[in-house]
C-alpha cells in the first residue's frame, strides 16, 4: 500500500490520530485503528513525475515557467490579435490588432526595451553554442544587476552578450573558450575580452572559476574520437598537472592539449600536435612547450598485460 503524507487537517473520529491517504485504493484511513473514513478520494497530484526542478517546470501545465531570459521574467500578459467569438467582423478584428499594437508599445519603456534586446542576444548566442539552460539563466541574472546595467550603457550589445556568456560559462564550470564564442558571434576577440575583464571585476572573484584541464581533455578526446585508453591516460596526467606548480600561470587549454598529445603518442594513435592545437585554439609551439615541461617533471610508465 502506497501512502501519502499525513493529512493534519482531518482527524480520526475514534482515536483522534491524523488520517492518511491510500493513493492506490483512493481511501482516507486511520493508520492506528484502520477505520476507513472516506473512499473514492480524488488524487490531486499530477499524473507525471519530475526528476528535478527544471523537468518539473517543463512539465507543468499552468503557463510558461519563470525565466530571467525575458525582461519581465515571463509574467506579462499578452494581447491576442483576434477577437473572441465566431461571428466577429472586420471592424472587430481591426480593433483587436490596434489594441495589441498599443499594448506592445506601452508594455515596456526604453530601459526595458534595451534589456529585452540584450537578453534576446544572450538567448540566441547560448542556443547557437548549445549551452545548458543554467548558463543562459546565469548570464541573464547578472545582466539585471544595477552595476552591469550602468556599465552596458552606450556599449555594443553583441559584445556585452558574448562577454556575459563567457563569464557565465566560467561561473557554471562549462567548458567553452573565448575563441569559440567570438567566432560564432562574428566579433573581435580583443573587444569581447576587454568587456569580459571589466565585467569580471564587478562580481566576487570566488564566483569566477578557473577552467579545468580535465574538462578540456574530455572535450578534446570527444572531438578527435580518441580511444578510451588514451583519454584515461590524458585524464591521469591532467589531474597531476592541475595540482602541481606546472599549471601556475599556464593556459589550461595548452596543458590539456599537451596531456592528450603525450597520451596519443605513447599509444601510437595518429594525432598531430597541429590538429590538437587547432581544436583548442592554441599554437603548436605551446603544445610542444607544455609537453616538454610535463615530460621533464614526470616519469610515465605504461603497463600492458601485466608487463611494463
């Protein structure tokens, strides 16, 4: 018998204990004396199950979920362009369109209209990068702060959107390089980097996380379709490198490229340093330099079928 939580508003007429619902039989019963107070109880719970909050918001059927990606967080009322009723004439339809146009003009002021355009660019860029929803929501949440609004005045909205997406990726620990974002948004990397550095100063430094070498290794292994043994060795090297002094002041993408290059070379998989460098946006010289540093710092031993 599956039971729901105690119904504290109703008591057993015999023993005074709180009643519970038997969801399988649809009965309201007392857990102590077993008396059935009511049968054919209507189950008010939804017929679906959600695994997390995002899944619950997507399945619920009482309107769209709240989101920071809309300037009014999805709580506005939209006026339709068609009047109710089957017998509406041309004049009524024309009046309905005028009401809708007037409503759309007075619904937002100048500041909200600017915010709306900026959020649209953030949402579009996040969709093109196939980023998870929490990255776009984080970027939209930061954009609403008063300091960011003051900073973004009289500045390019595309550059601000790209910088905020990169900042949100760093905060949410999602592995995207600045070059990927810049190339997809067709902007100058130096402009986006300048805005990112300025925006990063607004928020606490603890919220902006350093990209992890492990994430770059996993990403590169998937792109190059490397074998499991190469990826495992590269991940082991990345863990040791990330916790050592070698990583101080170094680009995590370059360290990850070196780890993958070493692992692929040891297992004799045909992957050149030029291809690895191109995928992570670093130079082949950087890959070679990081490779030398790692090989000088560690002795790598591979066991094959119990033999060294």
